[in-house]
C-alpha cells in the first residue's frame, strides 16, 4: 500500500523521522477498522526501512491526537460479541506491532487523547504532550473496558493503582497530571509543541539504532520474566560490543565529538 492509498492516515518523511498522522480531523481522529489496517501496514513498512530511524505518531489538526474508537461506526454495525472480540484482537495486534517494532516511537499528543487513542499512545516508547492535551480512559462509562491493550500496558507504565484510578473513574486528566503520574516524558507549551516533538524524534533518530533495538527487546522480554530480560540484555550487550556503531561511539566520546551512527 502506497501513501496515496491511505484513507485514514498520512505518512510524512522529514529526513530520518517518519511521521504517521492519524488523518480524520473532522472525527477527532477516531479509530476505525480501516485505520487499524492502514496503521499496521505503515508500521511494518516503516520499521523495515533502514532509512527511518524514528516514528513520530500524531493526529491531524489541533483538536485531538485521537478521541478513541469510532463509536458511531460500532453502533451502526450492530456488532456481535464474536465480532467485538475480533475487533479487540485487531487493535491489540496493531498496537502490539507499534510497541514491538525495533524503531523508536514517539507519540506527540495535542488535544483529546481518550480511550483507544490513549491506548495507542501507551504503545509508544516516549510520549510528549502540549499543555492543551486531555487524557482519559472512559470505557467504563460505556460499560466497556479498554480492549486494545490498556489493561496491560497502562499498569506497566504508571502502576496498577494509578491505572485502576484512570480506568475505573473514567475521569479526564490534564497533561501536567499525566506527567506527574509518569505517563508523559514532557509537557510543552502549545505554541512550541510541533517543534519540540520533532526535536525529540530527531534526537532519537540520531541515536545508535542497534543499541536502541536491543534495549527495546530486552525491556519487553523482562516484563514478565526478569531472567529472560537479563539474558536478552547480556546477549545484546555482547553483540553491540562488536559493531561499528560502538567503535564510532567510543571514538566520538574520546574526541569530544558527536557520533554519526549507521546501524552497522
């Protein structure tokens, strides 16, 4: 699928950063099955592209990162329980691909970040938000639960007690509150948001891709099995010692210079 084939997302390529834009601004960038399919394809394609060194996920317009699942579409389809299970699995798989990709991922959040939109942001490696952003998991208000990984990833990020508070109450939270909870890496002024988000992505894009890849893999492996995580970390450390990136990094350090990592 080419960029021209996308109906619900937009791909932009400023240098080594690939920006994935949820492109349904009139619907607050709400998430449909089509968007999930297009997002999954884009993640796979961009993660396989060695020229892409960071993914920056954001929403079109300034009203929302994403307000979550397109509830009107769900209601109109009169979805059955088995179909609901399949939709949950589809969202879990797509967001799981984002979390599992070797390329660093930044979620840049402005406006509403609710429900499935917050679950999408939770799958990123780092999250930066404008001070206008609003967060929440309102599924309990609908008699539902977060079905795209929110019951698993959110407790891993901020702790089970905080996660239960957010999910059980369905309350809205400011960016500053979510930063205090540990969900956000930083909160920036809305006027500087685009510039600061891209700067963070570019900083990660300039990093050592092999070390980033193995760090992500080790952290994922260690969530449920610390011994497995340590084993992955040990093997990765040994492999990284025998790379050009490591040699270049040492040389740059010794010469008080900036390294130019190539992923070799």
